[in-house]
DNA sequence: TTGTAGGCGTTATCAA
DNA sequence: TTGATAACGCCTACAA
């Protein structure tokens, strides 16, 4: 059976209060008793029951993380970042995949609330804003990552999406591409909007007409990227370059290109958001926008830890915006050179 | 402030017992009171406190999962499998990355124990066997995945590693390769041993001498794979094919080949364990051993759920062995054809 | 069908 | 310094 404080106290011949004090490392205890308790605890293999402790102290030393899908490189490294700093401060993280599904997101939020996590880090859909606010009001600090939500007054760790995709598309334009397609994420998500805005801005700036036919929307999933790319390829006049707004859709798009034996970049150039480990290995090495994903995680964790310390104080809307980086490899080639060949 | 059952009861004008009964959905309650309670709970925004409940019921409805690294495709999909079925039964999973570090593994085991998870799924190092047994003895069921440990009497969801790597290496031999290198995982892990055994068996069967110089060991990490491949390439007589024992090391090995501009498979053929989404996209498309990772997860979860139901009954050592599949793409080419070119 | 009250394992107050 | 003892929020005999 599971050992309790009472067992320890009995074994050590002291009261539970004393046992609790030495094991909890607070209050006054004589050296003698301290030793006795420690020894007894070890002997019977006692481990404190966090449930009971939390019930009493109102601290669970756990934080909840809700992201859309651990399966991607981006979130995977955000999570590692979060964990690495949270663990260091003695916090445990419980992870939830919302799969971009507001319903699931809502359920996980409730679950985390019920489990009394001390704080939450979330990459939110835009459908549970009211509930997130409610949770915050109840005293649980929340930090947003990756996706901005104006209505929520807390710290948000973001990436300069518009700037990054602007740079990416401009890169294509500079290389001589003019018919540039885009495979975007779902419209409702701020991140998608921003990346799309960068795309439009770059085209506009170069006086390239925006052709709605070249613009596709997906749900950030592989299949969507694939389908979108297939549609693009099927056009009478397909694009000569494509900007893809995230990692999984890029994988899908590349798969489509492969299956249709389209030469990259000779027939279609491609540039993707997110820079997974395999980007340099594909054929040809993929030019990408690299997000500082691990840093997003560590910063989010640090900010949250701090908020948990100063609980109660009202938090303001605050944005920490990180700059992604364009990693130029070979999937965009150089339109001009290609033409001259 | 957080609402409690008492608040609900007060609001509904009944006793906490009644409120508890309707919210907990058990026992007798009049329709009238049921409605009143439900309404009150909703109005004040009540959510049960799982901590308190768990303390009383001894059930946390959460299971702990310890794997080496969520960052890999293999574990990522094992975890998705686990979660998908656990969630369906109302269980929550808390995830821990041990990074192959026995110390960390031990800490997480303790943490999960303290947090009173109802069950544990672990892909273990071989250093905490005694502690795992102790946890099991205390009544928490444990299921092992991916790595066999003879001394632990519980269900283990495994993959036929020896057979799979035997098939992989035989594939290379059939294609005409004779100088076949191996980049293995750490020796202490059963999985590594088994994969290495398959390699040896295939060579032996074809009367190919096993050259210790061609055999490298890594810690399942990317850098290791890279270094090992570099060493292999530096040999006066490098291998003409290499078998790599897991995904991350394969990534590293491919990176090394790329950086050294080694042509695959003309100069060195390569075959990797694990089949990440990007395998078909690399240059050339990678021949791999695909493990049924998602199934490993779902099965582990199902088995664990069942064990949690029949708690107390003593469990036996039992192995569920799944067959991986060789996915032939182009990274092994055909030695003979290459020679004839 | 309802309500009272004790207990889950800890922490923490207060008197000794 | 120590030890009773009252919470923490919930469940659940048991009595009514």
C-alpha cells in the first residue's frame, strides 16, 4: 500500500506535524527528529502525495500547454522549450493537442482548469476567447504563443509573420518569379492572415497583380497542402513559384510535386514556412522561413512562471515579437538563370 | 474565486450530498433537484476539482507516458496513438521526455508516482528496472513500449527488430552490396541489440565477414548519426552501403552525406529505421523500415486501460510483437546496375 | 430521496 | 520545538 505521512510519523515516533515539517522543509524541527524522520521516510519508501498537498496549498506545480499538433517540428520544439524551463523551476507540463478543433480546445481548457494547473500556455484557435478570459479572471495566468488575439489582455509570444512572408515572397520576386501562388492556412487564424498579408504586400509593392486563382487555403494539414498544390498544378497556367504557409502543408505540397514529377525549381519554385531538420535533405534542399520555435517556448515559459509568481496582479496586453529568418537553399533556384538555360 | 460544490448546493438550495450526486451522476436524486442543481452549477460556472475528487476516489484519470524524445516522428506518433485512445476513455495523458537519461527517467517516474497517475506507459532505458517494479508492486499498472525488458512482468508492445533489420540488410545484400556499415543505437538498449543482431544475422547468412570497423554506435541522436557517418566515410575503404538503426541518426547520416557530397546510392547506399513523412522527399527518396508506431500507441493504451480495470490482479510477462515493413524507395539503388553503368 | 458527518493525505495554526 | 487539530473540496456510508 501507499505510504502516508502518518506512517512515516509512526515509524519515526513523532507527530505528523513534525514529519510534515521536515519533509516539507519548513518550520522548526530538532536535528534529532529531522534525522529520524528522513530515515523513516526512506526506509518505508515514502513519497508525498501531490494531490493532497495541492488540495491544501492551491499549487499544483503543473502548467498546461495546448497546441494544435505535437506532430509538427514547429510545435515540438516550442514544447521542448517550454518544458526545459518549466522543469527547471520544478513545474510539470501536461500537453494537449487541439488539432485546430475549437471543441477539443474547449474541452482541454476545461480539463486543465479542473486539474487546477497553475498556468496555461496556448496556441489558440479564435473560438474560445471568452472562455480563456474567464479562466484568466479566475486567477490562472495564460500566455499565448504563435497566434495573436487582440481581445486577450496578456503576454503573447509571436513571430513577425507578415514581415517574414513578405521577405520570402520578395525573395521569389527578386529571383524573377512573377506568377506566385500561395497556400495559406485557415482564414480564421491570425497567423494565416498575417502571412497572407505579407504575401500580398510583396506582390503589391512590385506591381504584380494578385490573382485569386493562385491563392489556396488549407487547414494546416498535409493533405490540404497536397490538394492545394495539385489544384495549382492543374491550372491552364500554373504558378511558377509557390509560397506555403506552414510545415505540414509544405510537406504535402512537396509530395504533390514529387508525385507529379514536377521539377523544382525549374518548373515550380517553392518556399515554405518552418524549417524542419529535413529541409536541407529534400530534393532540392528547401528554402524556408525559420521560426525561432525553441525560443518561443522558453520565453513563454519564463513569462508564465513570472506571472504565476505575481498572481493576482492584472496583466496587460503585451506582445513579444520574434523575427524569423529566411534560410536560402535551392528550391527557389533563380528564375532568370533557369530561363537562360 | 473558484466555485465549490458547497456554492452550488447553496445556490440550488439543497445539500452538498445532493449536489454531488447529480453532478457525479450517481445515487438517487429527484428530478426536481436534479434540475435545480444543474442550473445552479451552470449559472455560477462550477467545475469539479479533480484534485479533491481524486484524493477521495483514488482515481486521477490520468496516465503517464515516458518516452525518450517527442521530437522524433516515431515517438510522436506512438504518443498520438496513446492519447487518442486514452482520451476516448476519459483519461488524460501527461508526457515526459527522458532523453535517454536514466536519471531523468527516474525523476519522472517518481513524479508520476507522486501525482498518482492511474497507469504508466514507458519506453524504458534499462537502468530503472527495480524502481519500475516497485511502482508496479504499489498497484500502478505499467506497460512497456518499443523496448523489451525481460525482468519486468507486464505486457510489452514491441516490434520485431531483429527480423526487420535482417530484412533490411538482406535487401542490401540482394542488391549486391557487400561492405555494409551499421550505425547502431546505444548497446544497453535492447532495441539496439536486436537491430544489430538482425544485421549480423543477415551478413552471416550470406557468408560476409563482419568487419568491426564498419560498426558504429550512437546515442540515437542526430549528431551521433552524423559523426558516425563521417567516420565511416573517412575510412580508407569506406562501406558501399550503410544501415542506420533509427530516425534521428538517419537524419544525421544523411546530413553528413550531403555535406560531403557523397552520391546516394552510387557511392554509398543507405537504409534507415523509421519512416518519417519526409522519407519520400529526400534526395534520393529513402528506403526505410516502417514501424507501426501509431498502432504501438493505441495498443499500449488499450492494454493499459484494461490493466487499470482489473487492477490488483498479478500481471505476467507478455509480449505483443508487431511487424515493421520494408519500404523500398531509391536510396539503395542496385549495386549491380550501378557497377555496370 | 435527502442530509449529516467522517475521511482522503497534506499543510499550517495555535496552544502547550 | 512539538503535537493536536482544523481545513482543503469532494465523495459516500449511514441515518433520517
